[in-house]
């Protein structure tokens, strides 16, 4: 995973009503320019924030989800991305409040075409890590700075983080945002995704189920049994337009 370089110029592009099968969210679109590359080009980076309910009276549920066209759109069984996305949206809806950050970092940051090239190598026997390295990429090229800055824009101080990825835990804690609970992102494993998930756990240190990850995390494994009535509220007036 890359270090988090400073990014400037966070801009909220849109704020829209967004009804789904689970709940009536608001979708906020964000953009900022990345630092110029070696050719002097400054490229935009984008992300979406789907928000629901009161984010401030208690720690909202947060899911940071990286775009996966093959899983999210085409329901590929090679990964668990589609099921994790729907788990997050359903759980946020059941609780009546939460945030889904959807980052455009396909294939752990290498893009769709390169991910498909990596898939071809996996068909030949390589695992996800070996395939990325053979193509000249890092094991994980994602950068979570934009996600952190969106949370700061929303003035989020603490969250209940739905993730199995220790990198996301470290980034959120490193930004000074308290994690009051880690909520498992486990979903059913199929024969098609078994090796992919095994590599994440065995070689990338991904967690399974719920376990203590720091003294600041709640060890409870279950979500609250009561379902809060889903109500749509506007973000606080104090939020800056950036």
C-alpha cells in the first residue's frame, strides 16, 4: 500500500437524492486534483459518499469500498466485492444511519484493464499478489487519503468500521478518527472466490469474523439487534462547502 501524499483542493461536485432498494440515501460526489506526475499532469481523483441518517449523535457505520466493476456491476464470483457492497448498504439501511465511501480504485488501484490482465495470469495458476507483481504493479496500489479527507469534510470524529482490511483500520486511526468497533465484512465464500479470500487472509493479513485490533476497539461482534427507523436528514449546516 502506498504512503498517503498530501492532496489539495477537495471539491464537492454534487449532492443528490439517491433512492435504493434498501433505503433513501443521499449521494455526494467529490473530486480533487492529485499532485502532478513526472510529466507535469495533475489528474483528478473522484469518490462517492452515500450517507444516511444522523451521523453525529453516535458513531456511524462506515464502509470504505473500492470500485470493482467485475464484481459490483457484473456480479463476478471471483471476488467478494459485490456481496460486501450489498452487505454494507443493507446494514446501513437496517441501522438507519451510516456512510458508504465508494472509491474509484479498481483492482487495488491498477485499473480495470490491468486487473483483467491479472485475471488472465490467475487463470494460469498465479494468485492475486503474484499476478500484480508479474505485471509490474505493487501488491496494493490504493491510496485512502481522499476517503480520509471526505470524512474530515463531513466532520466525522468516530466510526464503527466495517472492514476486514487492516490497512483501512490503520488509515482511519492514523487520521485521528476513533474506531469504536470493527464490524466484520465477511460474506459467504464460493468455490470461485475461495483462493482469492484465502490469499487475502494468509498473505495480506485480512481479518475474519470480529477480533480485537486495538485497545480502542469494541470487542462485540454483533450489530445492534434493534433496527432504527430509517429517516433521511440533511447534513449539518456547519459542514463546509470546501
